[in-house]
C-alpha cells in the first residue's frame, strides 16, 4: 500500500521536498494561497519561489488544510520557524494518530528558544518526530544535481522507512539518531552564513571566508554540544556540509543578507527587498541569549547579532573579530 505524504508549506524547500517525495509515493503540497496551490496543481510550477522549474505531474497541491492533512501517513512541516507553532496547531486538528512528523525549518522559536522538534513534541504528543536537514539548495536539486541529506530521528525503524520515501538516484538520504545535533547544525549555520556574506560584501577574500567557516564551525559545535548534540554530528552533512553550502552559495538567503549588509545596507532595507525568510537574522539574537545562559563565548555569532539587532555595521563587526585574542584552536571542544 502506498504511503501518503503531505508537505505543509509551499516555499522553495517545501516544494522541492514534495517534488522528491512525489517521485516515490502519492504526495500533496499545501500552499496557503489558493492561487499558488492552483498553479502548482495544474501548471506544475511554483512561480512564486521556483519559476522555470518543472514539478512532477503526480504532485498534488491544495490550499485546503484539512484536505492536505486528513489522509496523510507522513507529515512534513515546511513552515518557517516564526509561523511553525501556529500552523502546527491548525494541522493537528486534522492529523491522524501516530503519523510521523518531519520538520524542514532551520530556526529557533523566539521567546521559548525551542527547536522545531521540541514544538512538535509539545503540540503533537505521541507522534514520531524528526528533521530532514543538510546542504540542500532547492534549485540545484530540482535541476537534477546530486545532493545528500539526513533524516534525524530517535527511532531507526521509522527513519529507515522515511529514508526510502525521499531518496532518488541523485538525492541520497542518510539517517542519524542525534536529532538535537542535526537540528542545531541547521539552525546555527545560518548565523555564520550571514558573517561569511558580510565578508563577501566588504570585499574580503577566500582566506577570510575559509577562516569564518572554520571558526564558525567551532562555534556551532561548542554551542551544539552544550545543548545536547554529539560532536561527530557537526562534522557531517547537517553540520559542516550545510555550513559550507550556506556560506558559499549565491542561492543562500542568509549569505545574501550578510553580503548586502557588507555593502552598506541596513538590516531593514535588506529584509524589505527579500521575498523569502532568512532564518539567521532572528536566530542570531536567540543564539546569543542561549550562549550567555550557558556561559559560552561565540565571537562570530555575537558580531552578527550586533549588526542585525544593535545597529552595528559589517565593517565594525569584522574589526571587532580581528581585535579579539586568539587562543588554542580547539578550546571548548572536548575530545571524546
């Protein structure tokens, strides 16, 4: 019997994940706006977020949330972190018991500072919970380029079943039982990507970018470990892989934010120009709140937060980083 997948959220990544699943199993994509759902369903294209990319003819789309959810055997939440909880509250009214719920969002909830998997456990108790994460740029995957991702769940049997639903010849899906670490890798790399983009906007070179990525990975790992993630996770697809892709790609929203900040725009001007959400902007504030609470020094994340929320310039941020003393390269990362 076919396993029915429903994806909630028709942004670029939600649409791409729905397209991957539709090649393997009956899949429905929910779009909030009826006109976008109609376009995806009948024209097989998401003109808002992925113009020019053909979607599978078998992919169904609807703006009726009950229709999208009520028969789902697997639910995928492709909603940004700021709207995740409210949307999930609506979803669970129509969700059958024990249906696995996967999150695609790479952010932390402002206020509670919770990961999306924790919100799922709170709002939809009793459902197997996981995340799909990794170095995944939507347009490259739809264009047919090879890529890899991770499904993180604490239930290996469910993770293995889901793995088969999303993999294709060119999209490899691995499993990992470190849900916390995989999720935090995807969250924290967005902040580092803003820093890398600021360097690009300021005209810094490849050496600078490499240093930001490498030292950024150190910050991701130290905070991730302090919050319960395992160190090895941060050297994998959900950590280093996602960090490299997001810090270097012209398609990266967070890198783009940083680049525009480096060119002298204010954060309000940058956000006003953007159609899609760059999770790292809001996440930077939450990350520093967590770091302060845990007593962890995160120089790069601190400077990003200062630029995004405290009125500092990108040039001031880079000067601030250069003024800091350099200690041992692996301070704060315990070898296990």
